[in-house]
């Protein structure tokens, strides 16, 4: 995300509860709306995505660049966390 959410954190938290209420309402008043039961969904084994689902193959250079970027982000996050801990004391 590049910009802050449009809604306050309090409204976002309330949205979760509202969606749960809506979900439960639909389950009670229209149970045939669901294609699967909870038990079926929990026991379903997902199929692994096909390579084409991700836009093709990834070259070794692309994989290395992504790995490097991920590692740099993790290092910066750790450094920020350590700095935060030091300012707390």
C-alpha cells in the first residue's frame, strides 16, 4: 500500500464485525446459497497453482533480485524494530 486507508482504524474494525453478521444472516436465512459446507471446505485439499497462473516462468536473475529485495526489506524492518526497542528504554 502506498497511501493510508480511506477509513479510520475504528471503522475498519467495525466493518469486520458487520461482515460477520451479514455472513451469519445469509447462512441462517439462505443456507442453500453456499456451494459447500464448512466441513467440506475444511477438508478440501487445494490444488497447487499452475505456473501460468503467475504470468509465466521466472528467470534466475528475477528470482535473485526478488530474494535480495525481500532480504533487504527484512533487514530494514529488523533495524527499525531494534531502534524502536532502544527508544523505549
